[in-house]
C-alpha cells in the first residue's frame, strides 16, 4: 500500500496536482476550504458494455434518429 501511495504521489507531482491518499480512497471529490465548486470532480468512469449480438437479432435502420 505504501508503494502504491508513493507511486501515485509521484504521478500527480509530475502533472502538477495534489495527491492526498486519505481523500482519494473515499471518493473522487477533494475538499479545500478556498474552493467550493465541483472543478475537482473526476470525470472518467468505467464503462460496462454488453455484447449480446449472439443472443438477439440485429435490426439495421437507414432512417435518421
């Protein structure tokens, strides 16, 4: 765990950001008394994609949606 924290600190230091493992573990929003907006919300999310083309029929449409 300490190695992970050290690597994360090094990674964000290169990007000019601040890394605090206590707030990073619990969420994607960090708190600063001087900043009260949502500029610090992380906008990258994992995507779950289901490929069920083998179990359902594909209906192609040439009409605009």
